[in-house]
C-alpha cells in the first residue's frame, strides 16, 4: 500500500467518524481492534458505549 492510499483510508475513516453513523464507523475496525479515547469522547457518545471499545461492533471493555 502506498502512502497516498494509506492517507485516503485515514481520511475516509475520519469522514465516517464525523457522520456518527455506527455502521459507517465500524467498517474501519477489525474484530480485534481496540479504540481507547478520553471518557465522554464524541465517538463513544454517538455509539452509546464507553471510551474503550473493542471489535467491530464497539462492544464495551471493562
């Protein structure tokens, strides 16, 4: 993958996050991916999960 292709993927991912659409956002996560962000971050609020999401469905981690 070229650096331009990587850049385009990251840009598409951030546009997906901006939509706050769970299906669009989850498409950028593998099943073993983890997202850890500050508590109350916009993505967690939009998906109604904690700030530590695990996997494509964004299930909460303890």
